[in-house]
C-alpha cells in the first residue's frame, strides 16, 4: 500500500513554477491562498489524467493568470517578518525589482515549456504608473501566454483591462468604455467583448437528460476578430444579435458527447435554460483558450440586462479583446490607450473613479 501511494505521488503533475510564483505574489496570505492553490492543483491533475499534460498545463496557466489578475492590486502587502506596514518602493525601482525576482523563474519556465513545440513564453512584468494626483493609474500585466494560440495571427491579439483609481482592483470594462476605445483608437483593427464562462452556467435539455454546461456570452464580431471558423456550419453573425432565433454555437466536446458527432447537427434545436435555440455551428477541438471550459457560445444580447450594460459606464463585467491593425505595435497601442484614457478623464464629469486601459500581450 505504501509503495502504491509513493507511485501515485510520483505520477502527479506539479504545477508550473512560475505560475505558482504569480499566485503566491498575488493572493492574500490567508487560508484562501491555500484553498485556491489546492483546487488548481487537483484540477491540473484531473486534466492531465483525462486529457494530456500539455493541455493540463495550459489550462493551469489560464486559471492562474485570471486569478492573479483579480487579486494583484487589491491590497497592500504587509512586511513579511515583523508585520509592519510595507515600505514604499521608489517608483523608478519597481520594474527592476519585479524583473530581478522573475529572471530565474522565467529561465526555468522557458526551458520547461520549450520542450513542447507549440508553446513559448513571454516575459512577465507587472507595473503601475501614477500620472499626477488627478490622473488614472495605468496598469499592465505582461502575462505568460501560449503564443501558439488556435487563432489566425494570434500574436496580433491583446487583452484590454481597466484599473479603477482608489480601488486598486483590476477588472474588465464597460460597454461605453469599449466603444470609446474603438472610436478613438487607430492602432486596433477591431475589438470584441465577452463574459468569461466560469461565471455562467446553463442547463440544456432535449433528447437526453438535462445537463449543466458552461456558457460563454460573446459580443458581436467575437469569432470574426479571432478569425476562428466553425468546423461545421458557421459562427455567430451580426444578425444573430438582433434576432430571436436563438443561435447557438457548440463546442467540439459537446458535439461528440451529446450529439454523438452527428454531422447533421447544424439546424437542430437545443433548449438552453428553457429557451429553444438552434445549433448554427460546431467549433473545432481545442477552441477554448479565451473562454476556457465553454461548451456553448451564444449572443450576449440574450441576457435581460444587456441593454443596461450598453448604457452603463461604471460596469466592469465585460472582458475585452482587440486585434492590432497591420501597422501597429503593442507599444504604440499602449501609448494610444493612455492618451484615450487621459482624454476621457479630462472630459467626463462623472464622479466615479477614473479608469485607465492597457493592453495585455
């Protein structure tokens, strides 16, 4: 029995060192950190057992980065040894301190990830810059990502975030902010919004037993921006967002599991939360990185509060992805978004905290 336990321990997959480091730096030093780390560890090994170690590692990275981004700026760290208030760090040294702490981990992570042909690692750096007393704080997380994304010209894609002054919380954005970015930005060819599916569950019925699935709510142009075609049928189109047709795109896994890989599934009815929809397309296997775990993609306009979201600048529920224009660079995009955010701050009279935007590469 003891030999079997030791054998099982050897078979368990260890989380990526750099991802664990990010979580340790971002999470509060209490029981939540251990609980989150434990859950991620169990999920990592479950994925490795049912899928592959490469897929499991990629999914671990995605969840670790999502969690780290949420907690990164929420609280000031206390002094590790004496429990005193953290000493302020000179602004000019913040970046170098982060880089120094990351250099060895990046080297190890690079060696590990490069063993798999489709993976590469980018530098990790987190910084916050304050520009005057009445100016927003701009923040950017250059995250470790899988460069070999299942999207066309994936190296032209960027995630956009906001950081609210006075709250030190990094979040999504509002529809009106995204509209401003689109109208005033020349460095981005297009932008699209989506809700992360880990926050959205649905029940599908019809033909089989009811099943709980993860549902991704996406905005107009989401699939077109990613340049991700459907394996069967089509993806969501502009008309689907103004229609009661109930267009639904399903994942490759759900297609194989619930519809037995039926090539004639396009056009069939599917009931989602009691509402009858129509399967218009099936995505290829592996289409999950931006919306991990999603089994269905539906127009964001199906939710009752979509019209309210379109009128509310204070919201932060929308995740934003942009595609750079052919001649733009990430550096020029960041500079332009800084200007757009500063211009918005000067023009708005709203009493809410100002927000800044930066791209995440």
